[in-house]
C-alpha cells in the first residue's frame, strides 16, 4: 500500500515537473475579465482585443525567444470571483503579470491579492479614481480615472453652458466615484449639482429614476453605465419625454451599439470616450489604430466592440513591452520594468506616472479623452 | 403631483408583467411545491424566441408572441417530463438541486448560442410616446400592459373555471384521491408546469422588446417572481396579481422618494416584512392548524 502511494506520488511529481517544464516554453500572461454576467459583452471584447495583440507579438517571434500565452479566466462580473480568479492565475498558473479586471469593483477586489502575491496587474478599463490613489504599488492603469475624465471635461463645460446638472450612475465604485469627481469639478466651476440617482448594475427599468430627474429644473444629466444599460436609459428617457441634454462618461458606451439598439432615442446624446475607431486619422497613433481595426474586422467581430477591445490590445502590448524591458518573465522584474516603458498606445503614449501616497505609488497613464455626439444616427466629434 | 402620476403609470405597466411571472411561479412553486429555479430562464427563453422569430426569421411581431408562448409551454413540458417526473416523490431539496443545475446549464447554453452581447427587438409601435398631460408612456408599454392583462384573465379562467383547472387543484390537494377519481395525475403535473412556464415565457416575450435581451436577464426577474409568490401567499393567484402591483408600487415609490440605489432591494425588504408579520402571505386564507 505504502509502495503504491510512493509510486503514485512520484508519478504525480514527475508529471507536475514535466508539465511545468513544458509550459516554461511560453510566457504566461493572466487575463481576468468578465465573460459572463452583467459585463459579459464588454469583457469578451477586451479579451478578443488582447488575443489580437498576443497573436501579433507571436507572429513577430514572441518575447525573449518564447511565445506568449494568455491564460484567460472568467470573473463572472462578480468581485468575489475576480479575487478568486487572480489567486488562481498567480498560484496555479504562475502568471508573472496580469491584465484585468474590467469593472472598478472587480479591480478593487483583486488589488489585495496583488499585494499578497507581489504581482503586478495592468488595469485596462476601470475608472474609479481610488484604484490608483489608495497606495497599491502593483496597479498600473492605462484607462483614464474619472478625475482625469472630469479634468478633460472641465474645458468644455463653459462651451456647453452647463448650469444645473443631475447624475444617474451605476451603483458601484465606478458610478459613485464618477459622480463624486464630476460634482467636485463642476462645483468649482459654479455649476449647481441637483439629484444624484443610482441604479443597480443589473437593473433594467430605470423609469422611476428618470421620472424623478424629469421633474427637476436641471438642463443636463450625466450618466455613467455600460452600454446595455445606456441603451435602456435612452429608450426609457425618450418614452418618458425627458428632454434634457444627456452626457455619458466612462468609455464603455459602444456608440455604434447604442445607435443600432436605441435608434432615434440616441440622437443628440453626448459621450466622453477614450478611443476614436470611427476616425483613425484623428487618433494619436493612426497606423496602429488602422492595423488593429483591420484585424478586428478580419476576425469577424462586431465593429461596435472596438471602443472596448482596443484596451485589451493596448494592455497586452503594455505588458509585453515591460517583459521585454525586464529581460525575464518574473513578477518583480516586470513590475519594475512597467515604470520604464513608453508604448505607442492606440489612444496616446502609455507612460506610467506615480499616483497615490508616497512610497507605495500606483502607476497611472494619461490617455486622451474625447467628446463625441450622436447626430441623426451618426457619430460626430466635438472639439474639446 | 406630476411626478407621482408618472410613477403610478410606470407602476401599472411594471406590475402587469410582474403578475405574469408571479402567476406562473405560484402555480409551480405554490401549488406543485417545486422550487423552480428555471423560471427566470423560461423568461429569458421567451425573449430569445421573440428575437429569433422577429429578427432571424423576419416574421411579424404579433405572430412572434404566441410562438414564444407556445415554445415556453413546450420547453416547460420537456423539463417536467425529463427532470421532474423521475423525481416525483423525492424530497424538495433534491428537486431544488436539479432545478438549480438545469438553470445553470440553460443559462450557459443561451450564452453559448447567442453570446453575451445584448440583443434588441424591433417593435411596430411609434417611437414617440403617448403624452396625456404630465404623464408620458410608450405605446409599446401600453400594449404590454394590455397583453399582460389579457393573459392574466386567461390564466385565471383556465385555473378557476375549466375542468382542467379543477383537476389541477384536486391533484395538488390530494393526488392519490384525484387519481382514484380518474384524473390522469402525470398529465396534470406536466400541464401545470408547462402552463407556469408558458406564462414566464410570455412575460419575457413581452418585456424583451421593452428592454434588451441577454442570457442573464431572467435572474432578477426570477427573484422578483419569488418575492411576489411569497407576498401573495403560496398558490394564491389573486394574491400573486395583487402582490405584483404592490411590489411594483414599492419599487417605483421607493426609487422615486426614498433612494434609487435600493430600488431592487424593495422586493427583499417586502419578503422579510411579510415573513416576519404574516408568514403565510398577505392574502392566504386562514388555515386550520392541526
């Protein structure tokens, strides 16, 4: 009996050794995204963008003489799952660096795990400001936090002649954080803040909130939510006869999907976005943008997904640049190298600046923010 | 005042569809005593059927509705025959686990077939809403309200006025006696589950065009259906209808005048209050104890 156990454990050890030897032929990158649940559509877009980057890098010979391998896990749009996925990627798959986790609440749930296992994560979508201000030195964010969006928006509030503003935001770190940062900026500008209404991330009927907003004397509503909820809000606002100016934030609007699904209800809405796939010539890196959009179309993905998927593409390219710079696929070396990279991203140069309390700063890159408007079913860029 | 009127109109529309969900579940959960976790997925299924018929087959919107309802009926019958029939007489926990499994499998199936991107269903109604004074409501929602009302009346008549309804009530009161009286008990089980399922599919088919269609859309709907059934009393159809409007009212007024962040928590709050103060439901008849 004992001999059998010994033999079995020896075999198990041998298999474990062999399989780890086999996987050492590739450099693993963990990808922690919502592939099911409320944010399934967005998370899938990001993963598809990440795959384009990985294929592009591998086609050019990979990194440090090895192919890169994305280890993709579903965090189910659920913060608890997101933390578990991070733990699995780091301890079981031994990924030395990760990309994730789409939503702010998901990313915030992962962050303690990064400190625990001393592994860096490139944050591609989340926009709650506190992600890079809470003193987590393993976070490197390429998406704009809401205070950066608010700062970009500051320049145009005069042009839009905003006087009184209501908010309708998703009831999580992303939405509440946005309401806070935008309110602060607007108060400094002398704009009155009216209602701040929230909605659950899975809510489908926002008529009650919209009826309440309809009854106020504000002229503008700032809305923060992902694309599916925005579509519903526009339809329901139109049905209620809400005639206020609507501006959305957060960069997860997929304007093409909104136009396709909300139809006329989407007209005259404005959106703060972080990528311009409709006019590659106006992006900071037209050549790369054109390549990416071409590849995206070639793979038969929905064009509407570009505004999400480019972040997965940029995220993997950021990680790849850091691995190249580090010269080895080890967590500590990659983390240090992330501070030194300068990647031509599709939405501006990706260079990490220090953010948060001294001694344990997070990395924050500052991408461009654009304001677009949907006019008669077409996307028009507004000058900031 | 204007705002209150708008909230009340919203409540009517919302309550009508909640009622379809609630009646369907009260038949299955309240009368058959099956904790039906597939109720939400039947709602999702109804919505996807609308999407398929209207967009993929290119057929008429009004034709798609009965198709979705019949498809829901068939899927319900299939679930009953394949999963529940072999478990008849098993304890409630076993059945519940099987239903949870079926729910997860079907939801993942929907994600696999249709993907996670939400689909929108076109409808033949004008975009501009109907405006009466301070109140504004979309034509589609008005249609949904009337269709729901019609279906509620039909379901009520079926259960209370027909022979099938009488056989159903007899079977779940005492299936042995019903069998002795010549009722085909197996058929009654299947029909009851199928009718409950078709009502859930009808709710999904009606609300799919109002909202957007995606694999997880039924989760919240199912939670609300359970809240309604508990509120109205297990197996009580009238209770389920009234419970639906109470829930819709609580959500609308809760979001309008208390806090919109807690809108969807109102259902749970109601469940807790009912369970504390009137555990048999607000509209349960007095039962003989012992």
